[in-house]
């Protein structure tokens, strides 16, 4: 067998042109595209599947952990809060009321633990975290993106970039329509796996992980299930007579995987499904309330915490926890720690070399331990929103991403023409942040 082939040179059609091209429609990508578009840029969002949310919908990771700092104070609002408001209006989410955030009341803590909203080691307090319906999330995400005027393109897989010096001029996509290029002024990599950063030649850190496959059961006798000793293994979410099972393959699967390798993913998909079905059979036989339960659905995508993270201008480390910084563009709490926050600098969203690329979501430049907090869905909304605004500001000011003076721009710029909300002052010292400290569009009603 030949070990490689040489493909003939070919011409690739350029099918569209945009200011800011966001790739990957997870929580980071949808926030980046909406923020860029509301800031006045032409924004396009390209996603390989047919729905938005990424792990937050198709991975069945349907718990926003967390919007607070673990002391009862909201630190993430902005587009994440807007999503909660939208889901709330549809009666499609559950969360503690504001007056309960930070409460150490054991009864309340246990109530929210049952929803999967309190994690980590105690002593616990009630967190501002949210359980939601993933199908409603998908619909609201469609609306948020289209109402903001984002050009949404599903079913295209980014496979290449064309560069002119240190700038990306085009991204190449594969789909059933063939190979196509989209021209752009700036790119935001929200693929979760830093695909675009890798294609652009930027350094990344890779991780092998144990795969997860969250699943849902239905037709459960809730009274019996709630009082069962097996109780901590599953969570009541928004539906009736059903549970969410945060099932992981650690200690069950033979080896961890490189989730950027399709053969490793194939192995994990088949093996996790086999093991999950066996787990449902076990629950039916052993767990009170599950006698007549059935497997209502596997997550459509494996739960992969990490594949590759950018090694950007600045790598956020655990040592920077609770360290205020003037160049922060987003802030996040920590779902397993109380009273701990990370201030995320613009330099952790941008690469070392490529001058018109930003990265947001779970693949930002953070070390493995800081990533534990920055990968959470609210944090991905926040870095996505910051990346969208930052890229729009860089274009507006005619500067590279590395040349964007975050400190002087924070709170200083006038409202963008397409912004539908009040532009507040930036959030430094006046939490909750909206996710982005760049000209933060703080919703005054969102914070304490
Ligand atoms: C097992 C597990 C449990 C977790 N638990 C929680 C929790 O309880 N609460 C919480 O808040 N967070 C949790 N997290 C973290 C959180 O779910 C993710 O880190 C977060 O959703 C990532 O968002 P993202 O937008 O960065 O990436 P993703 O959600 O991975 O989105 C990336 C998107 O990009 C698309 N894409 C990828 N490559 C390409 C390409 N080349 N071309 C086009 N499109 C592409 C994908 O299809 C996807 O839609 C958990 C994660 C895991 C794995």
C-alpha cells in the first residue's frame, strides 16, 4: 500500500465573504457571533452539525455551572443570562431564586444537588446554576443568532485555512456541496478543539481524556428513585418522570483517548454505548424506581472535556485564580470551589502569531487546572462574547488582535449602531460582569 497520495491542484470556489467568521456553533461560537454582529460587524457562524449549542445541547451537558462566584454574587451575565431569560420565558429551565444564592441552608443545598446544580466538596452553599431543556436551548440559540443578523451556515466542516503572511484570508470548508472557501477579515475559533488555530500553524497543548456519554432515562417512578440510596448517580432535570445521567467511562473503558483522532472516537462511541446500555439494564434490575425505565436518549456527541488548547499570547494558570488584572475581558467563577474566580485576559484568547484570529470556549489558552473552570458553559459564553466584541473592535479600530488596547477600550467606546441594548461601563469591581469587559453591555437587572 502506498503511504501517501499527491492530489492534483484544484480551484476552490469562494462562496461568501464576511467581516468576522466564527467557526463552531457551541455556546462560545453562538455568543461570539451574536456579540460581533450586535457590535456592528458582518458576522457569519459556520457549524458542522445542524443545530447550535455543541456540548451544551448535543452533548446533553444541560447544566450551566455556574454564573456566580460561590458566595452568592453573580459574575457572568450578558449573553449567558440572556439565554437563561429566554429559557425561563419558555419555562424550560430551573434555577434557585436570587435570594437563595449563597445560602448554606442544608435543605436548599440538597434540593439543588438533586438537580445537579451543586458540586465540589463542602461545606456547600446554593449556587446560581441552571438546569435546562436542550431542545429549547437549540431553538432559542437559532433565534438569538438569526435575530442578531448573523449569517448562519450549518453542515460545513472547516478543514483548511489560506493565509497571507500572518493573516487568515480564507477558511476552507467541506460539505456535500464540495470544497468551498469563505473570505474573511477576522476569524474566531470556537471549535472546542482549536481546529483553526492548528490549521493556522499556532502551537497547542493536547490532552488524552476519558470519554463521557451522558444519557437520559424516562418512565421512572420518581418517588422511589428520589429516596434510593443510588440517588447521587442521576439528576432530575426539567422533564417529568425522567433523569439525566452524567455517565463517564473512567475506570470502565480500557484506555483514554485522543478525541481529535477519529479512530479513537469510533472506539469510544461504540464502547460507551455498549457500557451505557449495560448500565441502564443494571438500573432496571437494581435501582428502585427504574424497574420500567427505558433509555430515552444518548447524547448525540461524546462528552469530551479536552482535546487541544491554544498556547496563546498568555496562558492562564491556576496561580492566577483570584488575581485581578486590568486586561481582563471575561470573568468566571469555579463550579467546584466557593469564592474563587478567574479574570481571563484578552491575551488568553489570541494566538502568538496569527494577527486576525481569536479563540474562545473550552480551547482558550489556559493550563489544565485553570481550564477546569474556564471550560464551563457560562465561561464559554463569556469568552465567546468577549472574542466577538474584541474582534469587532479590532476591525473598527483597524488594529491587529495583538494590537488591541483592551485596557483603554474597556468602557470607552460609543454604542455600536446595531446594538439593541444599553452599553454600560465596564464591569471592573462592579460585578456581575456581562462576560465581556470590553464595552460591556451590562444588563442592569441581571446582577445583585
Ligand atoms: C463530560 C462533561 C461534563 C461537563 N459538565 C459541565 C457542566 O455540568 N456544566 C457546565 O457548565 N459545563 C460542563 N462541561 C463543560 C462544557 O460542556 C464544555 O466545555 C462547553 O460546552 C464547551 O463549549 P464550546 O462552545 O467551547 O465547545 P463545544 O460545545 O464543543 O462546541 C464546539 C462546536 O464546534 C463545532 N465544530 C467543531 N469542529 C468544527 C469544524 N472543524 N468545523 C465546523 N464546526 C466544528 C462542533 O460541532 C460544536 O458544535 C462538561 C464537559 C464535559 C465533556
